[in-house]
C-alpha cells in the first residue's frame, strides 16, 4: 500500500479518519494499524474506501492499495 498517496487523498478530500473507520465498521485503532502497515485492508474495505474517496480509475486503485516495496 502507498500510505503517503492514500493519506494525501484523504486530506485532499477533507475526510476525517474517524469517518473512514466508521464507514469501514472498524475502530480508529484498526484503521491506524492498516494505514501504518501493521495489518492489511481487506478487499471489501478497499471497495468501501474507493467509494468514500471517489476512486474510480483502476490504475489509481492499484497504485494506492497494491504497491509492493522491494528491498534492495
């Protein structure tokens, strides 16, 4: 997941993180864990996030939620 891109999009849309956690039906702590990479978003959560954040382009979905970092 590209945390910076996701957090920037959340900020750009002016959406509060507690609204996102309520939309996902998870606690604020669970959202923090997902944003920090301690746990992953489920497919259903990604779909809800796309709806909440207005992400419609599949390439945007892939670049935000399915990036993979490779250690060098």
